C-alpha cells in the first residue's frame, strides 16, 4: 500500500521567560512552533511550567497568558509537588524488604526480621519485630508484596473498631470499608454508596491520625461538603483535628518518619462488610489473625 510522504517537521524555538507577580517568580519554558493559540502546561515531577506558543507570539503575549492563569498554575504546581512528595514517602528507594530495615507501624519504629522458609512469603508482627518469612528465592517484589499484604490486614484490623465506635456515636451506617494507595488524600468517602476508603500509608501513622481520618470520612456521611456544618461537627467530636491533620500532612510520626514499602501487586483491598458493626470488626480481626502467621 503506498504511503504518503510525511510533512516536514515544523520548526520550533525554545526559551526561558521569567515571570514575577504576587510575590511569586516563575521560570517559564516557552516553546514556539507553528500553532494558533497559546497553551499552558504544568508538568511533573516539580511543577515546571511550559508554554507552547505561536512562532510570532511576543514575550509580552506569553507573559500576559501566564499572569491571566497564574492562580491555576500555582494551584496545579502545588498539587503536583504534593503528589510527588507523597509518592516519595510511599515509594522509598531504600525499602527492599531485607533484614535490618526499620518500618513504621502505627507511629512506632519496628525492625524488620527476615527468616528463610519454604512456601509463600508472609509477614507478621511479633512483640520485637516485623517478621518476614520468605523462601530463599523470593525477590524484592515478592518480599515487599508480602509486607504490604500484612500492612493492609493490620490497618483494616486497627480501623474496623474505630469505624464501629464512631458510626454508633455519629448515628451513621457505612456499608463498605476499603484500603488502597492514595496520592493526595488520607481517606475518601462516597456518601451515596456509603463507602469509606482509607489510605494505605495510614498504617505508618500514629493511632490518633487514623482515628481522625475515620471520623472525618464518617462525618461526610452526614455532611458531604467541607462547609460550616462539617467544621462544626469535627470541632465537636475531635477538637484537636486541625493539629492532627497538620501533623499528618507534614509527615510527622513520633518526631521522625520512615515510609511504607510498596509492592508491585495487590493495588487495593477492601472488605464489603454490610453494616459496619460488631460483625465487621470480627471479620477484619479474623482475617488479620488468620493470615498473619
């Protein structure tokens, strides 16, 4: 089949334009090419601003476009940087699932102990360590996957009683409690479905942080927004919630922080509990006890 000759590539010119406004200085990469409009992009991992502009667009026109959308640029730059920060916390380059590492469990540092045993890799918490049992040929991905499976069970077991207690206090009836990786949130709520999701990273944080997130998401079953009613409810039930939230966002765990390991599989896990009450707590604790050995 005959092919059409490709059109010659349009010439491009690149430059860096410094834009200062509202106390903020941005180094904007400007790429000029054959086009009709000016397009702005904010790129990961550091929130770099790139403007694609027509060949004849002046620096003044580009600067005006940046200033017109400055609030949008800064908002998305901050979001991207926060996502990258959270990714760095949940994807530590040094976590390999080997003996001697320190892992954080609900706010306290725990050494990792590794024993060679046949069969599937499994992790469990002992009084002295986080114990990983794995076959001799288990690679890094399998070791980290075993630790993450344990983290999910442990976080669910810690969260289920809190969900039960606070559901009764708030007179709400969640139907689903799940755990998954999140890049920018500690938890989410789907009020219409009565679903509660918790961020896997909470397994590293102190218990008061976990309890705050549980209450926060359950309150959304009463008030879906973050408006005045939501704030009043949080002030009443968790008076220190602003401090706890600030410590969570700052990555503070007992004056230090070591991130959670990440496995290559099992990206989310959930338990559809029916009404989250006594039976749900027993189910979650039973899963944890029966699978951790």
